[in-house]
């Protein structure tokens, strides 16, 4: 009988590596969004350049969207990593 253990270990390792990358991307996007929000909320952007308020607001919105997308990707990957080992037991 052929053992599926090596396949399962390789799959788990590749999934963990992808999850590690997604977690780092999500953390980077969170810190970017938080720093832009603090700049916007405290009015630091007014000190930087007064006429470019729209630019900084747009940058804040884009960083929030990037954080949302990376958070969803991390969640989907985590759910898939768990589901691919439990689905065969459910069938």
C-alpha cells in the first residue's frame, strides 16, 4: 500500500510557506494603513502640504483596500489549508 504521508507533508509545508508570506503581506499592509490613518487623523498631512489633502486621503483609502484584500487572501488560504485535510474525512 502506498503511503500518502510524504504527499501530505509536502502539501502542508507548501501551504505553511504560502500562509507565512500572506501573513507578512497582511502585517505590512496593516502597518501602512495604520500609519496613514494616524497621519490623517492627527492632521499631520496638513503640516506636510496643505493643498494635497485629496492625495493623502486617496492614499489612505488605497492602503485600507490593500489591507482588506490581503486579509481576505490570508483567511481564504487558512481555511483552505484546514479544509483540504478534513474534506476527505467528511466524504
